[in-house]
C-alpha cells in the first residue's frame, strides 16, 4: 500500500475498504478482538462493490500488487474461471491481450505496467506452502484472446503447471452435463471472503454464509471436471488444435 494512500486514509479523504483495514491490522499485529471490531466497522462503512473505473483512476497495476498481497495472506485460493484463465496462469503475450482495453468505455490503463504487475504476482505460485485450486470451463481455455500461436503456448503452459504439487487445475469439458449455470468468475481466499468479478467491477463478500455457498459451488463444479492427468491431456489436445 502506497504512503500516499495511507495519508489519504489518515486525512479522511479516502474511506479504507475492509481489505485495506485488514491489511493494516495484520501489519500492525493488532489484537484479534480489536481487529474483529474494526473490520466489522469497515464492512458496515463500505459499499462492497468497486468499479473497474475506480481502480483505473488509481492505476490498475496497483490492483496487481493488492492481489499479490492477498495471495500471500492466505494458504488456499480457490478460483472458478468460466471465461478466462486467471492472471496467475497467463503467459506474457496472453496477459498483454487480457489487460489491453477492448471497447471505448473500458477504463484506460498503463498496459505495460499492469502486465509487469500481473507477471510479478505469479511468483506466489512458487511458495509450495500455499495451495491453488483452479476450475476452468472449456470455453475459458478455448476463447481466443490472442492469435493461435499464443493460444497454443498458453495451453501448453497450463499443462505444465498441472505437475506442480501445490496446483490443482481442473477443466470442465463442454460435453459434461452440468445442472447449474457458470454465471461469473469468483475467488475464495481461505474461508475468509469471496471476490466475485463482474463486467462493471468486483464484489467482495464476507458473510460466512456467502463464503460457504461459494465453497459449495466450487466443489459442485470441480466434481464434474477433468483433473490430474486427464486435465493435462485435455490442455495438450487443445494446444494441438490451435497449432
């Protein structure tokens, strides 16, 4: 978190989000009972929806720094990805396409700075004390965000990541019968909170009932997905299709 942001919070110019407060309380080693009370106040004070436009105003690259800090603050991340592979899984050329604005109303961004932040965030995958569980749909794998050569390398990269002991990567094929709808991307941080991504921005859900519901959804979709060697073989087959 930048010093300028802390100054704006201290001066009352910016209302800290619940995530901001949690990060500061952790850094300051505040006693648990006091921390719970302050986080509760922050939740009530904040509207939990943050628009991409608001993030762009302070720099979308800062969002990558925040996401890295969040990953480092938890032991298990569960990522449900119906439309696009997570930034944690993206090769540079694919990531560049993903962070580049595509419509006139998309918030502007420093593409190269955002790209560097996204690639730096991937270093958390090297910490084998942390677990990362990904569930992707076949559409997320096949959707052409870039040319065929880039898409082939992206699939090969994800296939390689399946060999890492702290990464569980599952794919839901189009042929699977799923009695449920994949409505949006969501990420579960331990059992603390859920971040749901929308076209307009993201929603942070901290109610334990919402967290449990999304954990149940994650397991529902994962149970119907290809895992392990079958997921790796699927990704390599899609790679060959692009090639």
